[in-house]
C-alpha cells in the first residue's frame, strides 16, 4: 500500500473517531439535561405530590431489594398503582459477605435515585456506571445467574407486587459457600399493566407464531342453528382451550337482535372491551344461569358441542314456551400452558418427561369445580405465574413443599405432569387396565384430580364420566395406606398420553411430597435383571402385577415388562362363602338347605355320624353360591 493511501485512511479514521466522540458528548449532555430537568420538576412538585422523580426522568424507574436468607420475605413492588413488573433487570443469590455494599433505595420505583443513596457511589458518573457498581458479580460465590433470574421471573413478572422467600430449597446453594449466609439481591422494572399485556402477547406471537397466547387470549363465538345437521360447536385452535365464557344467552330465536361475527374458531371479530351479546327485550333465560351452564360443559376443552337435546337438558325449565330457542355464546380461547417438551418425540415404551409446576391459587378463576379435570385445567391456567417449575427425575416422590404455611386465605394449585408412549402390545384389544396410585393426601387437601388424556384432549380416560378421577372423594384400596388413591384406567395401545395430577393446598411444610406411581395391565409381567443371564435360565424372576412393586414415572424407557394378549374380560375381585359342612344334621341349628352335602347324601356310620361317601357336586349350587364362590365381578371390554 502506498504511503499516501495509508495516510488518507488514518485521516478518515481520526475524523470518524472525532465525530463519534462529539455525538457521544451530545448524548451525555442530553441525558444530563433530562435528568436535571426531571430533578428540578420533582423539587417543584414535592410539596404537592409525594412522588420523587427518578434516574429515568418522570417515568417509573427500578425497584430494588436485598434480603438475607431466613430473615423473612423479600417484597418487590411497583411504584405506581396500575403498573406491573415487566422485567427482572438483575438477580443474584449468593454469599452475603461477597456482595457489594447495599447503597440502593428499597423504596418502590425509586431504586437509583441519588437522594436515596446512589450518590454514595462517587466514582460513578452515569446511570450505567452506577448500576454496574451496585450490581457487581465479580468475586461473588453465587448460584448460576440465569437460574436465579428464572426463579424471580417465574414468581414476579406480570404482578404489581411480588413476595419472595429466599431459602436454599428454592434458590439453590452457592458452590464454595455452603457454610456461609446467603442473600438475594434483585432489581426490577415496571410498566403499565396494559402496556405489559400487549407487549407480552405481541412478543410471543412475533417470536413463536403463537395465537391466543395468555394473558389476553382471543374471543370465539357460537350461535346454535336448528336447521343444521349435527351439533353446533364452540371451538378454539388445536393447541388452545376454552378458558372462560364471557357471555351466554338462551332464549327466543326470533326476538334476538342481530349479532354478526366470524364463526371461524377463535376468530370472533370483537374487541377486548366488547364481549357482550345483544338481547334487547327478547324472552330468555337468566344470563348468569346460562353462563354457568355453558362453563360447566365447556371450560378446559378444545371444543364444545351443543345439540338440540343438549340444550334442553342444560335448561330444563323452558324460558319461552312454544317458541324456538337459540343458544349464543362468546368465549375466550387461551393457548394451553404446557411445557414445550410436550411436543418432543417419544419412542414406544418410554416416558418423555416429568415436571412439577406450582402457582398461587386465584379465587377469581372462571372454573366452577375442583373435582373435574377440565375445570381444574382452567383453575391452574388462570392462576398467577408459577412460583416453582422444575423438571424431575422421578414422579415418586415429588417434593412440592418449599415453605411452612398453616391455613390462611392463601392457597396453592399444583400440577405434576408426565408424558408416556405405549406400544401396541401393552394396551391392545381387550381389557387392558393400567393401575395408577397416588400417595400424599395433603397434596389434594382442598381438591384434586388425576387426568390421563391424549394430545387431542377430547376425552379423559380416567373416571367413568370422562372428566378425570376425583381425588377428594377417593377411598383407599384394601390393604393400601390411608393417604392413597388407586385407579384402574383402560388405555388403548400404540398411542401417546399426558398424565396430569392436580392438587390444591392450604397447608404446606418444607419437604411435603406426593407420589405418582403405576403398574401395567394384569396381562403383563415384570422381568428382573437376572433374566438376562442366559446361562442360568432358572434364575429369571418374573413378577405378576400383584407381586411387582409400584413403578415411578421416570424419563426414559419403561422397566422390562412383557405382556400377553388380553382377554375380553378381566376378573377384578372374588369373594367366598362357605356352606356349613354338616357332620350331624340332627345337631345343625340352621336351615338344612344351607348345609352341604345335601341332607339325604351323608353316609353315616353305625354310630349315626360321618359324611364319608361320594356326592353330586351340583347339590352345592344355589342362586349365589357355586361351590365356594359367591360373587365374581368381571369387567368386559366395551
């Protein structure tokens, strides 16, 4: 390169550097001017309004807090009434002595204001430098930053006020600082609740292409049609559920005002503030009664069908005798809040994952029952964001208790979930009934359901009514501990399933646990590892369902289980009754027809005693007794 060209390049570089410095100086000057203006305005207003300006100007700034373990709850609160926590800027859980001296205000929305302590950082001249000095990671023995950040985000984002219990059972333990006192330091940003909801929904849609995402969802509408063949449906997209019923009207079809909408699933052309069905002066049923009836039928489902007969059963009292009736509904679809792993591929005879998530119970849930799996699904989804969510290596035991609580109005709703893939030989044609056992009654003290569904979620395989197995009303099986529930569930083979265990709790202890276990159908046997020894085939131990231990759900392959083809019916239980064996019929005080062998049959000896001889076995038969068997209960494959 010639010296001239090299000199020109150096001049251009120096010129660009000078321009950059000039722009940076102008930006810093503008930032300082904004800050000074905000401070001046705040000083003018402070006699009238008890709100300070912040380093963010007149907008709400961060809220910061530090809490040492075992000293109580950390409270994070937004500074303005209608704002919510939109972002966790910083979160560190580690050895308290290693963390920088606390110079930040804990006043809501005032973290970083110089009049509240930030000016103590005399070497910091910009907001960025001040924050960097206050939130210093270097040299701190701590838990991995992203893990701490996730814990705080799950419990705080979207709430106006957030309480955290800094304990090691929840936050973990810093490597190298096991014997040291830990502390949690957090900084959050708040924004208006409306802005947060819109921003979060838009981000989800743009990032993942998701529709009907929480917390806004999307409206879906239905209007029954008497002239249509088949039922009318209220529907959501395949990966969403009916999360609420905004309005429902059942009344005289001819009198109802016009109500136009897009009938496509989850495409109702209504605004968020306009989800009311026009009624005018039409003859109709009570609006609240109609909403309740539709909620009971539809909440938690992907779609909900209504035939003319269904509507007559839902509303047995005719509000408008002699007139044709119509049912009109506006509902809200919400994307199912399931782990992304639910879509992961599973091979046959395999558990995909096991996950526990716990939330604060919301008393404003649209659900009507905690004894129905579909309603419980809505109860869980309508609860605030999770305060614990983690993947597990086993479902038995599952520790759900992270703090000590007794009674009070605050409840928790928990969901233990597992996915499983059955081969065709385990659940083929026939009476193939899997057995599920749940232990730890405190987990469902205020209500709970066991649910086994396929991805379509069209029906629940647990329970006779297809709504899940109610835990609250279950009775322990014979020989089982008092805090257990056992259920038989028929599952077709060559299919994938999602197993949900929901529970609502009021009391909690650190370390409280629940067990979710299973056994294959009675046609299967569990093979021990000794069966792999080809040189000693006699050592192979094969356990029937009654003899095998209860199996936990663990990610990965099932235990070594081999099954034969199932019969059309399966004997569930057998009870016995013995007829009195009459050595001396003359001395028998009961009714002689209850005696076996028959009275005329015994061959007595010379002394008039004894029953020696050959007898007709059918003489022991009665309406309820055939030999020693009184009752035999079978379950047929239907």
